C-alpha cells in the first residue's frame, strides 16, 4: 500500500493476474504481456479496481488523475517461476 501525496488516496497492489512476458533468456515471437491489478483507495468515496497492462502501458483515469504502469519486475527467466510476493511495480501518476 502506498500513499499518493496531494491526492487523498492510497494505492494497493493486489498482484499480477497473468504474466506471459517473454523470458529474458529466451527468443520469442511476441513480447507477451502481464496484467497487474491495483486498488485505488480514496480517503472518501468508493474503492476502484484497475487492471494495468505491462505491454502497452495504457493508462487508466481515476477522477482527475492518470495512472500508468511504467515498470513491472522482476523480468521473467525461463525455468524460474516468479513468486507472487516478488512482483514490484512502478506507477506514474499525473494530473
């Protein structure tokens, strides 16, 4: 859970719903995608849930804010599964 300064909300990273990104040590025809789910928890109002895609970095709008997934780590390696608790994401939040 992270506070968003000057926005009166927190963002909770629920986890990665799917991860089909091409492993770093593999040769792939497609780059693949990963879908990260977040909850936006305002200090007042209703909670909102969003799915963010790592492949296209398509932002979502929440009120007057734009939320974009800029990085999802770690990057996959063939033969090494990623534990759900190892995932980290970086978001860009703008007005």
